[in-house]
C-alpha cells in the first residue's frame, strides 16, 4: 500500500473527485427518491479547502452541479448539514428569520478520545486493534437500540477516517424529529455521568431496564478478550487501583491482598465477582452483580457526544470524504461484518489512486468522445479499486431505502384511491 | 371539522345528536366553538369559568392536590358552577357546551401576557387532571381512543408477552406484578419525558406506558398545545380588542378577582374610629391585627403595610375622611410634622381611594395576593403571619392570644403543610369559639365580615348578598363597574358570532 503524504492531497483529491467519488450513489441517497421537492437543492454542504479555508452554505441544483463544483473546489473535507427552508447558497437573500433548518438525519459521533480514561494502549487520536473493540461494541449496542427499541430502519454506519465512527439514521420520520426528541434519544442511550472529576460514572438502579440489560449482554461477549486480555485492566497495582476506586471500600483490603496472589486479570476478575456477590448492599454502594456490571459498563459502554446529535443544523463529516491527516476514506461499515471491520484495512486515497493508475496503464484505450469515455471509465473505475466493497455496502443501504420508499408511495396511493 | 367525533356521530344519529358533539366530560379543546350566542351569555360563561379557575387556584393552595378534601371540594365547585366533570351522567350537553365555549373565551382574555398565560395554563391543567382522575377505567379507554392522540391499550395477550420487560422498565409499577393496570402503546416521540430517562419500555418505536404515566403524557401534550394556541391567539388579539363589545369584558376578566372584592362602599361610614382597637382583636384577621398593633406601637408603617392595612380598612367601611384622620392622628404621635403628613402621606391615601391620579379605586388585597406577592423584609409588618412569620415567633404569638396548646399545634401543622388559609380559618374558629368557621377563607375582609356575622348573631350589616357559598341567582352583580356599564348600554339581543372568532384560535 502506498504510504500517504498529506502534501500530495491536492493532486490526489483532483483524481479522486474526477474518477472515484461515487456521485451517483451519493445523489441517490441525499435526493431520497425525489419525493419532496427541492430536498437536495435545500441541503447545506460545507467544504474545507486548502489552507484551512472553510466555506459554509454550499448547495447544488443536481448531481451534475455537485460534481462540477467539487471538482472545481477540490475540498479537503466535506460536511453535510441540514435541509433548509431555502437554498443555502442564497441564504443572505432571505428575509431575516425566515431561513430555517427544517430536516436532517439523526446522527451520532463516537470518538475514541472519549475513552482515554479507560484504555491503556493508546490515547488521544491514536487507535490500535486492541482498543478498536470499543467501537465494535459501541456499534452493536447503539445499533441494536436504534433498530429494536426505536424501530429505526435505515441506519448507515461510517468509519470517520481516524479515530471513531459515525451513524446516520435516515428514516423519513427521523429526519423530521425535533431537537428535543433527539436529545431525549441520546439521553436514553447514555449511561455514564460525570467528567474527569467523577471517578465512578455508572450507577445502576435496582430495576435494570431492558436497554441496559441487553447492552450488558453484548459487552459480556467481548469483555474477557477485550478487557481482561488485551487491555489487561487488572494487570498490576496501578491499573487495578483504578478498578478499586469503583468498588465499596469495605472490600478493598480483601481484593488488594488477593490480587497480589493471582497471576492475571482473568483470575482477579473472577475473584472480584465472587467477593462482590457476597458483600452487603449498603446505602451508597451496591454489590452483587450490579457492581460487576457497573465496572463493565464504565470500561466498555459507548460514549456519545450529545451536541452532535441534538442540533438539526449540526454539520457532520460526509461519507466518502477523505481524512486529511490519515488519508483514509470515510467508508460505510457493513453491519453484517462489524466484528471483522479493520480500520487499518480501509484504503487511503493514495492507495486507491495508485490502484487506479495501474489499471489505466493496463486497461483499454478506446478513444471515443472524451466525456463519454470519462463517465464510462468512472463507473468502472472505483469498482476496480479497494473502494469497491465499501461502495457496495452503501449500495445495499440505498436499495433498502428505496424499497421502503416505493412501499410507502404505494401505500399512499392506495389510501388515496376512492372507491 | 371534528374528525374524531364523526364515527360516534354516525352511530348515534338516532336521536342523540347533541351528546354526540361532546362525547366526553373532558376534552383537549382542539376545535373552537362555532355557534352564535348572546353577549350576555358570552359574558356569563366567561365569568363562571374565571370563578372556577380561581377556585381551583385557591383549593390548590389550601389543600393538597389529589387529597380527598381537594377532590370533593373541587367537584362541589364544578357542580355548583354547572360545568362538566363526570361521564355517564344524564344530559351532560349543557355543562359540556359551557365548558367548551367558556374555555375559548378565556383564551382571548388570558393570552395577553406571559403571567396570564402561565396562570391560565396551570389552572386548566389542574382541572384536566381532576377530570381525568375521576374517569373509570373504561371511560379512560374511550376518551384516549377518541382523542387526537389515539392511544390504545394493548390486549391482555400482548401484556402477558411483554410483562417482564414492561415491569422492568416502569418505575411506577412497583413490585413485579402489573396486575390489572392498562398499558398503552404510544409512539415513542409522544413519551419524551418517559423514554429519555429510560422510565418506560420501548419496542420497535413504541413506548409501553402504564396508566399511571399516561396522565403525565396527556398533561404535557395539553400544556404544549395550549401554550402554542395562546401564543397564536395573542397575535390576533389586537383585532379582537378593537371590538368594542369585547374589549371591556376581556380586560375585566383578566384583572378581576371574581367574587366579593370588598371594594363596594355599601358599608361605608358604619365603622367609627374608636371601634378599631377593639375590632382589631375581635374581628381582624391576624395579618391586620399585627399591622394595627405595629401601627399603634410605632406610630408608623412602611409602604407595604400601609397599602395592605389601608385598603383593608377601606373595605371594612372607613371613609376617606376617616382614613385621613386615622393615619394622621397616629403618625403625629410618632412626632411627625402634620404638614409633612399632608404633603407626603395624605396624597397616597387619597390615591388609594381613587381620588387622585388615574383614579382607580384600589381593591383590598386578597389572601393569595398577600401570600404570594411582596414578602415582608426587616422592619415590615405586612404579609401573612402564617406564611411569613418564623414558626417559633408565630407559636409565641398564638400563645399570647391564650389559645389552647392543641389548637396551636393544629395551626402549626397546617402551616408546615403550607395550608396558610386553613390555618387562618382555624384561628377564626379559636377566636370565636366555634367548631367550624363555615366558609373557605380567601380574603381578609371576608374574615372580618364573617366575624361580625358571628358576633352580631347573624345580623347582616351589608345590603348586597355576598358569599359564593349561598346559592345566588346568576349573574352575580358584584362585577366592577366597567363591564356592567359597558354592557348595560347594549341591547341584550345583540348576538355574538363565535364563528368569526374561530379564526383567532386556528393557525
């Protein structure tokens, strides 16, 4: 794989936007079947250009317009915003107060940096295969809730390109949700309370809500390998002291002594569970299985940024955007293969451009009308690069969306028929 | 058009058209009324509803909401004013129609300011909550199903299937059994306050809400809708206010204390100044008794005290001349210069009698006004002793009045439970040595009047009928002058076209 050099971005992006960016799919998505007039035309995009120039309120008339502009401006980053009451590009011609954000997908942003207090392998913007499991668990937990509890059907999960994942919920009714309901959803999905000053962030009530129970069951599948082996959270005194901070003082001594005698995290965890089940519940600290779950949740449960999700006009990085620091493409994640997703296998822009070059030199050289040839080539091009499987995932997502839209249209027309 | 009523209308065409319009004793007031009524009826309906809402406010302060006393007194009040409250009663058409129309009229009056709106919404919410609380299980079902919310209870089979999940999710279901409680399946977004805190079971986009929690959801829905509607109505208000027939009435409604306001001068001149000292211990409520004592001792009262006490004195019958004499005599004892009194204080006294400035004849303060506004600070003697005094000092004062320890404790308990007016009623009973004061206290002058009645053996010194307890022919005559004079000049056959007003309520 070609190593990525940010200095190459201008050239690489030029090629990417001309030959590889999947405009047709992209437009299919954001146009949502053309059911609502001007839905695509009223959508805000923002571009980050070379030298960190940031432009907002970009909007486009159609797919062709979008392509042309993107190729012209060569954005380093693309963000997607809300669908507004008017064309965003004309917002300063609109009467004051009349220009309003009206609809947007419900989005989530899960960032590995928010787990720095509980991962020992990396910190800040770094990730590795050991801590990536946190994202795996987060996707399973959040996606299950979105699907089974809230009934959301069209959920697109995307790798952010560096240290996290995004989720776009695209159901028609969801796009219309108010800011209050969006906040409520994030609250429902949140279990950790308190920032750096708070040591113990999870407090379970006696009655365990099904959402919590099901989330714990998901974490249980990964906990041993992730926490006890890879993260080794009870490896030594320094690390297990952090766990002890989460359990009642009454059992500290017992655990400290016992831990010295055990050889690994697995043994120590088993012992901790045993002691917890025996100790008495007192006023502030619970014991028994609750204690075990509270620790597991603090170390593994997803951490959401409420600000990203609650605002209808919030801008979020677009799928298939390039990450300027890593060069990786923000690719969709196959929900059937979440456990196998490897962020380090995600193609970089330099890699796929390189792949493209190789194909071109080897491929056909039919000289038809240049424009036609360009289009033809482009529709084949991404398919022959490592980008292909990810576009396929996106395609499947779109097909499901479109099938549903067709079904809804049929239902509507059925209702309207007067007999 | 009322879509939700259509189905029922068709079923009941045979003979029951009227009740089909109002299938339930309570409603969300989604559709404004669209008939013609006379201006008199317009006014009467509105006034009755204001009376009802004020009662609700009073009861809410005097008793704990939802307690037996609260419920029974509120029901009595509603019934007395002939509004709807129960299902399954014979011929509820008139009360429900009255309820419907009067609600919309009051929207016009109470949309005008943030405070008015807040007050109106609060009382309407309490009314809704009460009506909902007395519905039977079946009636709840029907009401919810018929409403725009279309909440439906889930079948017993579904209940069994989901029992574990539902009981594990809802804090209001204590223990592990759901019992016979109904569970309602509603779209999750309609149960925001429940699901955000994970206090309800969610499945496939629906919240499974036990009956106990449904009330909260309905209230939130009602509040949100009414709030929005009032904001809309406020925008159309300038047009409404330009209607000469409505303007005085609407202003009067939102500013009045309906019921006896003790501003009438019917008893003016019946009190002489030398009676005041003895009256203060025998017939004054404790708030005025303490103000009088402070005035006598300090030969002075600050502004808050002068307002509260001065207007009270006017209400018991002091004339302007008497008032001027009274205050001047006392202030001079405090070494005040008579000229200074004339310059500084007499103007204010004349002002409060409506003889200066904008010449409003100020009405004596009601209990609620005294309890809820302008709390006293250091050096003040106004306010309500039960509300504003330190409990220890209150106890000492009651002991100095030679009350029995049992009675004092009763009073202190009531104060602790924030039932200030009931505590004052207890004071009344102890001062007069009666078991039951026989009235619901909401005004210091009412205290005085009732006290005089007891002491004078029922001899009524006032001309007009007063109490809202005694049945009276409607309409009540003690409205302020504005509305009466404005309407008196109108032909009673003038019709109020409510349909025209409907535009002010809709989007």
